[in-house]
C-alpha cells in the first residue's frame, strides 16, 4: 500500500511538518507569557527597575515568537478540512467543538489582551495593564486545554458512540471527553514541557548576556538583572523538568491501557519475553539495563510485546487488555461500536495495527534523553553563577547557551512525533484508519503544491524570526522608562 | 458498505438549533467582514496612502492592537462551521483547496509583516514588509468575494462515487458516500464571481480608508478621505450591480433548490440597504463626517453578509448536480442535537463577553486619533 508519492503520504508529511513547526513556537508562547507576567508582577509589587527591564526584554522576545505561533496556527485549523475532509466529517460532532471553543474563548482572549498589553503601557493604569498580560497568558493556557483535549480524544476516543445511521462518531458525554485519562495526563505533561522550554530559553539568553556584559564591564544594574533572569529561568526549567517526568509517567500508564501498541513499540518489545517480570529498559535495541524496571513501572500484566499484540488483534479485532479477566476488550464505547463496522469494510481489513517500531522507539528515547539533558543544562547554569561568580566568556559557554533553547524544542518535537506516529495506523485510535480520513477530492497536485508553498514560506520566516530574536537579544535590556498616561500629541510608548 | 448519511436522510425540517447555528455562523462571518474588512482595507492601502515611513506607521499602528483579534473572527467562524456543520466544513474546505491556500498565504504574510516590519531599520526590509502587508491584505478579500459569489450561484457537489477524478476504490473505503466538489480551480471564475471579488476588495478598501480617516489626524487623514471619495463610489456601483444581479438571477434558481421566498425578500431588502449604506458612507465622507462614513460601510459589510446567508438556506451554498443523490443542506450537514445544544450554551455566554472586551479595547483604551507626531523614532 505504501507509495512515496501518494496524496496520503504527502498529506501526512504536510501535517507533520506544519504541526511540528507550529509547536516550535507554541510552548514558548504558553510559558513565556506566564514568566513575563510574573516578572511584571514582581515589578509592580517591588518597584525594582530590574524586573521592569526584564519584563520588557523578555516581553519583546515573547512577541517575536508569538507572531509566528499565530500565523502558523491558522494553517492548523484549516488543514483538517482541506487535507482530512473525511476525518472531519466523521469526527466533527466531537472534534469540532473544542476547536470552535478554542477560538471563541482562548484566541479572542489572548489576541485582544496581548494587543492591550503591547500598546497599553501608556494608556492603562499599572494594575489594569498587569491584568492584561495575565489575561493574555490565560488565553494561551485555555487554548492548550482545548487542543490537547482534542488530540487526547484521537488517542483515546471517550465520550462518543458510533451512529450507524449517520455514519459518524457522535458525542455522548462531554464529561467523559474531559475526564479522558489520556487528556488528564497529556495536558500537564505538555504544560510542564512548555515551562521547560521557556525556562531553558530564559536561562540561556540571560546567561549568555550576563557573561558577555560582565566581560564588557557593563553597569552593575544590568548584571544584577541578568543574574535574576538566569536564576528564574534555570529554576523554572528544573522544577518543570521534574513535573514533566512525573506527568510523563502518568501519561505512560494511561497509554499502556489505551494504546498498548504504542507503548510496546516505544519500549522496543519486538520479541517474545522470557520473563516479563525481569524486563528492563532498552537504551538502544538489545542493550538492556535495570531488569524488572518495566514491571515496576507498569505491572507485568500490562507488559505486552508487539508479536503478542499482533496476534491478539488478528484473533479478536481488539487491542486493549482487561487486566483482571485477562482477555482482550474493545476499549471505549466508540471503539466497541465501530469494531464490527471496521471488519465489514472491504479492502480495509486486516489493518496492521502496529505502528512503526523504529520511529516510536527512537523518538521516545530522544524525547526523554534530550529533555533530561536540558534539565542538566539548567543545573549547569546555576552552578556557573553560584555565589557571586560570573564566568568569563568562552566558546564552550557560548555553545551551551546556543544549544540550550534548542534542546527542549527537539525534545518536544520528538514527543509529538512519538505521540502521532505511535498512534498509527489510526487517525482515531482503534476506530478510523488514517488513510480513511484523507480528502478524496484533493488531488496529488494540490497537496504537493501546498506542501511546497508552506515549506518555502515557513523556511523563510524561520530565517527572519531567528535573525530578529538574535538582534533583540544582543540589544540587551532596555532602559527602565517611567510609564505615564500621556496626552494626545506625545509619541506612543510602543509602536510598530 | 456502511449506511450513508446523505442517502438515507431526506431533507427534513431543520431543528431550532440548526437554524440558530446557521445564524451564528452568519454573525461570525459578519463580524469577520466588518472587523477584518477595514483591517484588509488599511493593509492594502499601506504602500499607496502612506507617502513616508511615518505615515505608513501611523496606518499600521491604527490597526496595531487590533489586527490579531480581528483575524480571530475568521478562526471562530471556521471552528463554528466545523463544530456545528461538519459536513459543510469538510466539503467546503477540501473542495475550495487552492483558494483557501491563497487565503492562508495572505494571512501568514500580513500577520508576520505587521509584527516584524518596524523591528528593523533598513529601507529594503520595510518596503518588503509593506508589500507583504498589501498583498496579504488583498488576496483574502478577493478570494472571499469570488467564493461567496460562487456560493450564491450554488457550488456543484457530487457524491464521491460519481466524482470523475476520484478512483472509485477511494470511495469504497470512505465512510458513506460524501458529497464533494468536482470543480477545478479556474472554474470558480466568471463575470459574476469576479464582480463579487472586486466588490469585496473595493468595499474593504473604502471601509479601510474611512477607518483611517476616523483614527488619524493630519495629512494622512486628508489623503484617506480623498481616496475614500473615489473608492466609495466604485464600491457603491459594484455593490448595486452585484446585489441586483444576485437577487434577480440566482435567488430561487434551479441550481439552488428549496430556497424560501421570504428569505428572497429579506435578501432584496438587506442587499438594497447595504448598497444604501455604502452610498451613505461615500456621501458622509465627502461631507467630512468620518464617523458616519465608517458606520455606512459597517452597515454595508454586515448587511451584505446577511444577504449572502439568505441565499445559503437551506443548501449552505452548495447544490447537488447528480439526480436522485442526497442533498447537502442545513439538516444533513449538521452535528447532533446534543453537540448543538452544548455549543449554543457556550456561544450564548461567550459571544457577549468577547464583544464587551473588544468594545472596551476599541472605544475606551485606543480611542485616540494618531498622527505622525505620535510615532516614536
């Protein structure tokens, strides 16, 4: 079935490229908005210039990043209908609502109040102006709730049934969609990873500037402010790193029930096991450490190998496992309803229910490994500036400062590639095969052409964005201007 | 083969919630055309009206706090169509693929350009971003104008299995036999739809120049008013031609069955009032009354949207061209009652809140007029 130039392959690449690219900007938007709001709160509470200067410095970088998140986000909402029309038709009754509510609640909130924040320095009182950045940050948070709920539903379609008459999935319980165990763990995991991203960014930028400015004999005030930035960023990174690990553990446990194939592939369990209780962690294929670790993590009953799951799927058409009764079960209501329909479709069965093991195995390791490396980087920064120390510039420190903001981006991307590729061959896990979601009327020319356009435009924008970020980082902390409500004729405190 | 939504469900009487959601989708599109209309207009005018960098910056900063929020109306309209009428969203977005790609491209270019233009000094840098704003503001209204004119005529759809360019096997495995657009890109253009595209472009440019006249002081305001005098009359003529043409030729036509005579009357009334509103705007602009001029084009954009949606009942702007096959309409395309009820509650609470803080931003916080002396170095 696989063809390198079929519309479905190109549409998959398009979704992968545009989504991973979009998510380079999203985590910074989510968490840096909160950190900026925190800095501004510190300024309002203490009146210290250092906090105001940090607010404006990181606020500017936040906005350069935010613009990219906004424009690449529009593509995401349109893409479901453009490339995946039959998916949209099949799930719209459930999946459409979070997207609509995301726009109505979150996008309006963040766009309007960030607009007020950017241009409101001289138009609003201190307290109201502070409220605008918090409301903008709240918008980004609410947005993440809706979109992760939508994605978690694709991983584990709760709260829905199959309406055979209408030929589609329909909502039965909003509560069940929200109480989806995958959502309840995936959302904290994503948010924690966002704070890792923003913490690493803030720490690295401030560290780089601290070292640079110290060597240039900059005023003591600047150094004090940068030091605060390093400390805040590094501590956020470390604490968020711990939260990412804990929430990741819960997410793994939720997935091992709802998506056993994904976890079997992630752990590389490709052959029959001699003793499930003694299975350890494979660092790379065939090299195993910590015997018994998987048993400790998930329990022996949940340790299933890829061949076992393949057999189970062939025998029963079910992938999930009832631990007590020791039998395969249909999973959610929708999966149960649809199992018979799936079997009926000519040319569709048998679907090979196992994802690409190599991709799942390696992206899972890259996510964890690079994420941990980023946390170590945070500890390294704190160590380098312990006491009153400021290291002198060196190529190694510069390299670390450049690498640090990129590490979480790589880890995040790996995590998403794992999540989405690990769900294959399904677009809705255990229900709708990805191939079935494709737009039948969109020819190969259209998909290929749009992929080329997006790739070119996104590539160019990346160059512009990085250039601007570097420019504004090197410019350093802005002066702490007094902020007053001005009269009509005076210049705006901020202007495009 | 599975049961097919489109084939077994006859055109039924719509439920109250289906009607509410068609109206809400209309409200969201009207909001989009009103807010983003002047936004697009100002964007198109940037390289032409702004003679100096400062003047261009005055124009851009008049939009500064608002452009992103204005754009969210489109995202909300799209999301509402997805949630309330998934089959509409699926058929429309996959069927008008290249036009929507142009819209997306435009929105990407202008959004980035607004944010990045002033973050570098170079003349080349700023000129490039000015043109990105202009082109990015020109493409979407052109596409929407051509697109909405096509929906007035009824965009043809066929069941997947009767689609000439789809391998029948692809429909075999699809769930049901979805209605799809058989057209190729250039078939969306004809004289009527081009008038629609031109109308949107000119109306938004007029709307944008009245917005600039309302929001600025000094030379830039004068130039915007002069420009509005020309564009206002062009938009007025185009609107009159389009409204008469649409209502006379296409309402109740064979291609779009089931349209209600009552809505036909409403389409005439709202269309005529839209034309009057645009004429009023032009007149008030020539009398130096910029607030009234802006209200005129506001009425024009909103009422035109209402007129369009009178055409979209019950067929949602699509028409089946295969005899005996099912139709695409407000009942067959809609979500379940359960989803619609939940969404209605959410929209009822949230839309007023959004309107309240949007109004606060426009009328209270950023109410002052800008001029070149407000632009910092």
